[in-house]
C-alpha cells in the first residue's frame, strides 16, 4: 500500500525511530488506533462502567 508523500515521510520517520520495518510499523499504528477508538479489544478487563465510582478512582 502506498500513501501520499506526507504520510510516507512520517511513516519512514516512525520506522526509523522505532526500529521497525514498514509493514510492522503500519500494523502497530493501526492496532493502536483501533484499540484507542474501541474497534479492537485489548484483552484486558477493567471495571464495568456501572461499578465506577469515586472509591475506585486512581
């Protein structure tokens, strides 16, 4: 997959800084975004929303 020059330049910088190959870097970026946006489960269990209160704030 090819991206525009701006994205390719940023991706190359990320690859170099992270010591990752291009495909692995794309996978990591995509996975982190999917986790953050709630499209992918992290596999970690948290406190269910209905049980959240001031006593379990960290």
